[in-house]
C-alpha cells in the first residue's frame, strides 16, 4: 500500500458521486481516505476540519464558493473539476486537474497520482492515442462521417473504422458525446470549433 491521501468528493448527484467513490476505492497504489459531500453548505467546514489533499468538485459549486475561497479554506488543497457536461475552457484553467464521467479508472488513477506526486505502477502507454487516432477523434467530434474522415486523411474507410475501434478500446469511450468531452479536455479541439455543431444538435 502506498502513501495516504485525503480526498473530499463534492457532487450533488448520488449516482455520479457513488461512481467516483467506487473508482477511487479501487485504486491499488494509494491508501485513500474519502469524505463525500452532497450538500454545498457542508463544504467549508469539511475543508477546515478534514484538511484534504484533494477536492474533487462539481464546478457549479464555484458560483457559491469561488475557487480562491476554496483554496483559502483548504490550505495546500489541489482542486479537481468533476465534469459531466461541457465546461468553459477558461474556467477550467483555475483547477489543478479535470476528471470527466467518461474517464477510465486508469486515467483517473494517473491524474490522482500526478497531483499527489506518486508514481502509477501500471504502464499506461498503451492507452495513449497515436497522432492518427487523435486526428480521427477530431474528425468524429466535428461531425464527419467515416468516409469524410478517410478522404481528408487519404486513408481507407476500413482503416478509419479500425482506428475508431482501437480508440474506443483504449479510452473506453463509445459515444460521440464522450469523445467530444475527451477532445476538449485534452485540447484536441477548441470549444469554439464545435459549439456551432452542438447548437445545431440542440435546435
């Protein structure tokens, strides 16, 4: 067992919060002590009394407790934004890390390890996307068909389909919406590039 890390998870949704807690409790390389919060009113006292190393928080809370106030309450607290929808890229720069509901357990583990200065024992290089796979993700996010992606990259449609299967296997993301959040969080696309597409879908 590795070093002990205190984590507070604030997320109003029981389903999302329970999922995050289940993933955190399965991380093998850290002895994680977890406090969960569903009521925003409990947050300041929890930070003062529990003194966590990491706060995983739904960004909507920062409308009531701005990030500077949260950091003041938590001392050397590291802030992780828990995303279940699109978020403003500028706002995300205020956080030390982001976690999405589409992240795999390995990706979440890597992010927690980086924040705590720990090494992840598992080799996750196989989960990294190649340059070609990133290009295909961008095409999918921009709403292109497999044929359109193939034509733009001068490869066959069959090759695009194979790459998409590999991408889904690596990321454990099986929807265009999930890939969109992944692409934005990992800066493969800018939100402005795809906002018009999102608006057309919503109309």
